[in-house]
C-alpha cells in the first residue's frame, strides 16, 4: 500500500471538517452576538462548540471503528442570528 492511498482519506476528512466549520463560522458568531453575547463570549462559545464537536467525533469514531463526522445546524444558527430577542 502506498502512502498516497493512506493520505487521501485523511486529507478528505480534514478538508470536509474545515469546509463544514468555516462555512457556518460567521453565522454561528452572529447568532451568539444576536442573543447578547459579547465578542469574547461569542468566541468562547464557538471554541466550546468546536471542542465538543471534536470530542463527539472522536468518541463515535473510536466506538464504531469507522470515521464519523458531526454537523451543526446552519439554518438553526441563522434563525438565532436573526432573532430579535
């Protein structure tokens, strides 16, 4: 087995995670600010979401012995961002 066949799936996973995270990044931050979070609290909330999601993926992948990815709700974050609380 060549190194290329090993790195392909890993790189696909990394790209999927980066695109999934970055595509919703601004919407999630806007949602947190819309419900009254300060910029520091919003950044902390986003970091907490990222760590929690990462731990969930790691646990599920180890438990089921297959690659697993988790996603958040971009429409839910958009609804949160547009709320007028």
